[in-house]
C-alpha cells in the first residue's frame, strides 16, 4: 500500500487555531450551500450550530486576547511592522462573528428574506476575500499529497 502525504515525524499536533480555521472554512461552505438552496437536514443544522458556536467564541477569545496583550504593552511582531493590521484583524473577526450568528440563524430557520440573504452573501464574500488575500503558500503543505 502506498502512503501519500507527510511522514509522521513531519506532522505536528493540531492547535486551537488549526481547528478554528477548519471550522470557519466548513461554516463558509455550509453557508454557501444554504444560499444555493441545498437542503438542511437535522444533522446538518446541528453541525452548523455547533461550528457557529465554536467559531464565534474562539474568534471572540482571539480578539480579547490580542487587545489584552496590547493593553499590557505587549505588541506582537506583526503589529510592529503594520499598525493598520490590528484594525483589519478586528474587522475580520467581527465579520467572522457575524457569520457565526447568521449561520446559527439559518440553521434555526430564522434567516429569511432577500436582504438577509444578501447580507450573508456580502459578509461571506468579504471573509473569503480576506482569507484569499492573506493566503500564504506555506499554509498549504497538506496539498502536497497528490
């Protein structure tokens, strides 16, 4: 049997940020599927709610952690290079939190109407634009499987 992918020694344990990133991507996919009128069964609704809760609270924790570090005088290395980055990150996390709230609403059948769906679409587009814009080639080592 041929084993594809990195050797076991090259792999690292998943961090909370890895899980956050994966859940955020899954939430984006599920929200886009909803906008394309894919059916939502009970299992999918529960998965959306669980992922939305995790993404919301982890994003909230990241924002509060970075602001607490800044209040204590500790500035991450990236902030020294670019002062505008903190406001961009804060805006990104606000959008992620909004996505989580909207996803939970769509799973509970409370996201109805043209304007709410348009707001969800706009928010998804902005989040995806940010994720693509900040894309780094070193983040895709897992694609070397094929």
